[in-house]
C-alpha cells in the first residue's frame, strides 16, 4: 500500500519496508532511500522492501508524476533532474530523517548524483546500480528527442514496447518470461506528461564525473553483466574514480538488476549495509 507525505507543499507517494522491525527497535532505525528507474515507479523496489534487514527502514518514493497514485507533475520552468533532488530532500525533511543511504538505479542514480550535489551532508552512503556518471552524448540526446516525438504520437505503450527488450537481459527474457509483463504494467501506469518531463530531465542532466572523486561516503556499485543501457564500462568508470568503492557484477542479469535477480541484488545491498553501517 502506498503511503503519502506532505513534503515542501507537495504530496509524495512512497512505499516502505522494514516497518515491523522499526516498531520493535529500541534504537532509531537507519534509513535507505531507493530511487527508481525510468519509466517505472517505486513499485520496482518491492523485492528489496520486503527484505529490509533488521534495524533498517527502506523507503521508496515515486518521483513526481510517477506511480499508480501519482501526484501531479508540477514544475515551473524547464524540467530538471534537480527537481527530483529537491523532492528527495523535502521527502527526508518531511519524515525528519537527517541522513540516509541513497540508492538509485539508472535514472535513480542520476537523481542520487543530484542529491549529492544539492545536500551531500544528507547522504550517509551511496548505492549506484546500473547507472552512469556521464551526461548524455549528442547522439543520446538526439535519441531522447526522437523518443519524445514517438511518445507524443503513439503514447506510453509504444515506449514500453521499445524499451522492454533493452531493460531486461537476454537470460531474463528467455528464462523469466513473466517479468516483462510486470514491468510493462508499471510503465503503463505513468502519463505521457510525466514520462516526457523525465526524458527532458535526463537529457539535460549535467555530467557528474567531477563529483566522483569528491565522494567520501561508503559506496556500492552494482551492475548486471548483460546491462545494455548502462553497460559494465560505465560502472568501471565510476569504480576507478570513487575512493574505496565496492563493486558487484551480477551474472546473467540485464539493466533491471534488482528485479531480474532480487536475491543476488539483495545479498549485495544488505551485505554492503551490514559492512558499513
Ligand atoms: C533508466 O533505466 O532509468 C533509463 O533507461 C536511463 C536512461 O535512459 O538513461
């Protein structure tokens, strides 16, 4: 069930895991905030939320406009990835959370970098899953503009069909045929307006390469070895620049590593949390 919080004058919907352990905990739980990929929603984190380890509160907010109970996509001026970062900080403020480990998959990783730029003191640790630090190349931007055209002409369903083969690894497509319909359903919950704004946010995001050497918090990089959208060299690039980063390559897994191989992903994530916090 989705929860809601009034954050900085706008409502943010979110999912939460680890509530039972929180109720019996005598110490304040540590918090992990899970930031979702494009064009899905917080629902993609269900397999992580239920596996939140004891003493941890896992929170997965929907980015503005996304999810089955979306708040309205609002914003003044051009959509920016910084809007997502502001929402995350407002979300933490609304829940009186000073610091959290921030985990982002793909677009969620772009947003995690934006949070780091905006409020590094709020980030206790980082998980960068199937993402990249670099900005879009000129070809990448052109591809996004073409995607907006198709989106406006044929809607979110066409986008889902176009993206699904690239979101999932070849092994998953072959061995887990039930997963594509689940992801398609999550994509179809989102409006053209929300998806279009998110494309513009990604297209205009700055390069975060310079930020990598400044990261001083514990960091885990996770990537599927069949990730076609943010392939292994992108993770290698981040790993070489983030001091002391841990890296986990998940075998036979594509871009949606947390959904394709939840056990392996959770082992890497929860092992990282146990080691550093
Ligand atoms: C995502 O999974 O969030 C997107 O594929 C990222 C992107 O298009 O750059």
